[in-house]
């Protein structure tokens, strides 16, 4: 939560800083809406932040955000230059240098069927990244016992998939349980890993998954490729195009379990081509999630 303070105007910073420590630790999203209540989400509930920096379960107690509040936070997240971030803003998000991602919407302008600008920002959803180095240990243990095999991890949005694969990427590239191995992380939105060197990790920041996968496979000879939130046809085509090279993938996708994700045609293609034969999902236990492998006979 403290990483967020530098992006907030003073009035919001004081409210957030005054929250109970336990609330700040369990927070995963902070939401601002023009004319709406300042709210905080944990893995289990939605809370409303009062003007005095307390939390309440009653929406009527919450601080009402004005357009200036939202505009000031957008300015902070974009370092005072929305124009520099306009490509990602047009796609509905901002990612800061520290890996904090915010969903952003407002009034969109279309040209030839594509969004060319967004203004009058009305809603922000700031997702708070968690560095939990042990969150990937279950997957790292599987990788140690089954080297060179691909894994597909699924969970609903906001359950911590990115946190897990961040831990897995660090564990492989820095040799947590085995010798360090070469890892290419396709960090399309700049939120999987922080900037700077980490072991044998090559971070392809801002590359689309198709471009990143091709470049990594062709030029960096990775022992693992890691990417987040696959599922579009272009993602699947790129993964299939390098399938025969023999590079294992560790990837995530939206869904609660294997039986749910297999209903999606693009994921089904990957399963039918045996790109992924090992599947895991996240299960909630209070404010945390655990990784559970699913045994499937393919």
C-alpha cells in the first residue's frame, strides 16, 4: 500500500495512510468513481473509506470522490503526462514504473472503429500488487520434480494469478529450489515483474504476447516462457507456432477450474495440441489463496 502513496493527492493519501494496518495488508483494489464512494476491496469483501480514514461496511459512510480527486490520481499515476500513457489509456489501463496497474475509463472517442483518445476520466480501479515470494512454491515444487513441463494456472480475476507467476518467475530465474534457469517473461502490461535485473530472467516489457513469444523463442533460447492471461486467438496461435521448439510455457488464464476453461475454444486448442498437460487453479482460504493441481487424463 505504501507504494501507492506517492501517486495520491494529499487528502487521499492521509485517508489511506490512516486505515488500520490489517486492512491495508489485505487490500487488493482501491476504487474511485466521480460522484461515487471511495472503496477498498479485499479478497472477501468491499469496504468504504470514510473522510477520517476509517473503514465501514455502510456505503453511506464513505468519502465521495470529486472529479478533481480522480484527475489528480490520474496525473499522479501518469507522472503528470497522460499523453505519454495514452496508448495504454486507450486500452483501459495504466501501469506505473513500480508495477501498479489501474483500470481507467472515461469518455472515449472512436476513429475508424478504434479508440483514439479518452478524456473526462470517471472511474479508476487501482490493483495493488503483492510480493509474496512463497506464493509460487507449490508450482516450483512441481517444476523441480517435473522439469520441462508446461503448466496452465487458472483463477477468476483478482485472485492473485499474477502474484503466483511473479513468484514462479523469480524462483526459476534465481534458482530457489534448483540451479537458476533462463526465463523469458512476456510482461505485456508491465505488471509481472519490477524493473531491474533478476537472476537469469529476460523481461519483455510492453511486448504483445505474440511478438514477445516469437522474439523470446527465436533470440533468447529460454528454458521457460512465462506469460499472463492467455486466451485470445493471437496468443494461442503464437504459442502453437513455437510448440515444436520444445520450450515449456507457464501461463495463466481466467477461470475457476479445468472443466470451466476447457469450454473456451482457444484454450481447448492448446489442450488438444498437448501444449498444456498440467493444470492448476487457485482456491480461496480467507484472505489468501492456495495453488491446487488438477489431475487430468488427456
